[in-house]
C-alpha cells in the first residue's frame, strides 16, 4: 500500500490492497487464504468479507506489476448506492 494506511468505515470494516503474491481464495481445496494482487474488505475481526481480484492477477504477479502499489481513496455520495474507489 505504499505506506498508505488502510481505509475504514463506520461499521469497523477495513479496506486495503495487496501486492504480488499467490491468489488461491477460489481453490476448491486448501489453502484458500492467499489474496495476492487484490482489494480486500475485512471485518472488525479481520476476516475477509469481500474481495476483488483482477482477472489478470497471474500476469500481474509474474511480471511484478503490483495491483496494490498505491493507496486507495474512498468517497461516499449522499444518495443510496455503492461507494466509490479510486
């Protein structure tokens, strides 16, 4: 995260990105706890509740093109709906 702190919301969720690494969260057998090159939403107990991983994750990892090299910016709008990530 390039020295940037994780973002947090009012429900005590943390949002962060990861750099190079193995992604095996969708494996049918263990281990299933590696989220390389991913954007994560963690609960207050630090469990992964949601994630986004680019379809090009294997290429990003192989070529040292970190998805999580920079911090993320979040902003909420006053209308109902999703929040925005930049």
